[in-house]
């Protein structure tokens, strides 16, 4: 039987180009993604179909693990648990 702790998400590690790694909560990462999405000039069609930046950010968080809106702003994130 699979232990339910395997599906527990406490937060995220965010990796960005030319930045140290950051530990973030889900709400912090969503805010970061919203900011990046607002600044992006070209978005994939699956992201553009959402009306608001908040909906787009939630979709990206749930369906992507990296996002590269341009050469200077590469993001990659991983789910982490704070405690064992």
C-alpha cells in the first residue's frame, strides 16, 4: 500500500536563471508565475486560453514543472516536503 505522505506537497523549490534556489509556498510560487506571465510576450496556446493571469498561473503550476518565457527568465520548480 502506498503511503499517503508520498502525495503531500508542503512547498516548492524554485530554480531561476542566475539566481540562488528559493523555497516557496504554493501561494508564493503562484504570485511569481503571475508576474512572469504578465511580462511574457509569447505564451503557448494552452496557456493563452485562460482569461486571467491567475487562471494561467494555476494551470502552469499544475501542468508544467518548468517555464521559459524568454532566454533571460527560465523557471523550474519541484515539489518538496518540509519534514520527513
